[in-house]
């Protein structure tokens, strides 16, 4: 049985069914009977080429390239076409656009009116009935027999014109193409900087599996319909979100060109990598420069996207929002008022998968985006500079926290991670150095948490609970260069409190109540290395024996070292 004959039988059966239902549902909302099927022996291509009311649409289709009509309507599959009638759109302007961006016209105009399956205008169509189009957009196709049907809000003037390989509907005007956020970024005003950066990561590859195979010519496989797919590493939840997906809904706050320039310049000042030496075995100088550019832009963009769907399921106040970004950094909660404060009026656009907004000032502080507190646990042996530890006849111990006895003066004390670094000394003094990773070329306060002696013991002789007299130094020595002393504590004595887990801040003069010292590494060290010694930032703690005068006064010091953790706490300039 040939294809045409089978098709005619199918059409006849369908028509017979329509007439039966129509006879029982006359003058009601129901199936729309079709009196005749004039084009059952013609393909969509032939029908629209011969239709004088659709010549404008055909001219645009031809302007997209000779292959377009054949690739769409001359295949062994069925289509539904909602064709806008002549005089309802600016044909010449659209054709002119094909000379500079043919694919854009093909996707946003031609494919926006075609579905790759039969979609009849019959019966009652739900108010939320969506049709998947060839450009992977969803169009609302709704209505009923009595009141009529609409396609993306546009009325059907003729419907259910049956052709050999599909259905043709004629509509009053073209449907408005709704960009996705990702598509709109390409044409939006005042966001060229963000667009150019993100789109520079597009990778287009030939999709052999989706392409239509043709004959082998001179030993080479040809393709009748070649399909290319484009991917971008930024379009996932670890970056800016699936902004190209019609199944997602977002609100985005896109930096304007002016904001982008200021934000990136600010961020780059925090990621000032050392480019003067090759001291890092795994990270070359050019890679460090690339890291600077990448991190500055990542941190500028990572909180511009908010998932509408996710907001409904997260438990926080309605006037707050959490970014969709799910990378290795924290996800802070922002007040919607702060996000909306810098939105540029007139540039907001409702799109197919969310809302596009442009902001002209950064609604965040660096501490929200990239300048985080750095925690280093004292028991982290991988960051210990073993060459700087004065061991004498003792060894380094790592004591896990036990339940503190209820009779202890330290009841209620907390030890981070349940363990702390312990370097006992019965004679002499102790010295220890820690490498600190991930520091930025930014300002910090430094705090070290010291653990008191015998914290887990019940009975303690308070007379032997001596404080420690410390020199603390903070340095950075990149490559083979000279040591940069960020905090010179060689002549500054700092004292611990032996009766508590003591958080000791570095101050300008060592006195507890005086101004906290601000340190600023010259170079950023935000990378992973194979050896902790490749980090240049170090904190040294050294204990002291009492002086002769102190000994005469009966003063003693604890010369052991017990460190729970080290903290680098961000400091912001007032203008930031």
C-alpha cells in the first residue's frame, strides 16, 4: 500500500469520526467538523507556495536560505504551521535581518510558528495548553469551537487546513517571540560587557546523531540536514544557571556596562597573583593571570541569578532571596529591597523563562561575594611548617576533645572540630609556623584561638595556670623574594588568658583593648597546590621565658603552645 493511499484512508477515517461527533454535539463547544480536505495529496511546501495570502511568510522563509523549506516541510514527518497572513508584519525589515543574522530570523520567526507534530484546533483546549515549537519554545494554544482559538494570544482566522504532511492554521498576525534570558542577553541594551564575556565561552559542535544522513560522496559521508549544537560552561547551577532552559524560571540582575567595569576592577584588586616568579610548581605565571581574570568575573556574576522555583521551596522571609549559584562559595541571603534598589528603570523585560533586570550599582559588598573569613584548624597538620617547629625532646600531639568534667572551670568551653594543636614544652621555649591557604590580596584582622592547659581535667591547681608570653609574626615570602613582614611581632609581646579558651586578636601594640592590627598580603594565594610549602603566607607563634626581673618577682609563663584555630577576618574600606 503506498504512502498516499494510506494517508487518504487515515484522513477519511478522521473525517468520518469528526462528522459523527459533530452530529451529536451540534451548536455546542466541541469537535470542529471539517467539510473537506482539499490538500490531502499536497505537502505543506506546495500548499503555502501556492497560497496568495501567505506569500510574505514564504518570502521570509526563502530569505533564510534555499534549504529552509525543504528541511522543514519536505521530510517524512508531520508538522503544524501557524502562518501569519500577508500585511501583518514588516516583511522587508525581517528579510533585511537575514543578511546579517539568518539563523536568528529562522529561529525567532520561522521556527516560532511551527510544531513538529499535529496540533488541531478542536474541542476545548485548556487555558494553560502549551505546544512545543521547533525552536524549543512553548506556545500557549487555547480556546474552543464556539469562541475561537488563539496561538500565543493571536487569533486563528482559518484553522485545520489538512495537508499531506500536517496541519495549516492561518493567524491574524505573527506571534510575539519571547526570548529566553540567555537569548535576550544577546540583544539587551547596556549589558555588552557581560554579554561579550559570557558568550565568548560558546562552543559549537557538529551533532552527528541529530543530523540527517545523506549519500556517501567520494568516500565521505554527507548530510542532507546538518545539525550543530552550542554549549556554554556558564549555563549550569555552578555558574549563572540554566538561563537557556525553558523549563526554568529565573530573575536576573545583570550588571550594566558601568557597573561591570567597576566591579571587575574592584574584584581584580583582591586577586592580585604573584606573576614575578615560578615558585608554584603546578601553576604557571600565565595561569595565575588567567585565574585573576576568571575569579574576578565569576565573583561579579555568581549572584546575579535567582531561581523562582527554588525560592518557593526554601524557608526564609518573603522579602529575601537566595542566589541560584551553587559553587564552592557560600550562598548568602539578600534583602529583595537591596537587589531592587539599583535596577535601571525601563530596562526590565518579562521573558519566556523569567525576568531580566539591569542594575547600575553593585548591591553587595566584597564580603558577600568573595572576601570571606579564612579558618585554619590548629590540628591541620598539612599546613604545618615542620622545619620551623622547635621539638627539643618532645613531640607534637593532637588531642581529641573529651567531655569536659562538670567540676572543671572550663565547663561549657567549645573546641572547634573537637581537636587542637598541642606542642608541650617543659624547658626552653616553643616555636611553630602555619601556612595559611586561600588568602587574597586584601585586608584582614588576625585572630588565634588558644586552648588553656589541662582543659579536660577536673582538678586544676590554679596556681600553676600560667599565661603565655608570645611573639606572633605574619609574613609572606613569594618565590625567592625577600620576606614581606605583614605583622612584625618580634618586639611586641602578647599574653594569653589561662582561664578560658582565649580568642586573641593581633593589635597594633599587643595590648588586648587597643586597635586591631590590619594586615594586607601583597599577593593573592587562592589556588590549590600539591605542597603546603608552596603557600607564601605564614603565621609564626613563639613562646618566651620570663626575664630575670620577672623571675625575681615570681612570674612564670607557660611555654607550651595549644592552638584551636587561626582566623583571618575580612576588613573593608569604607568606600567598599
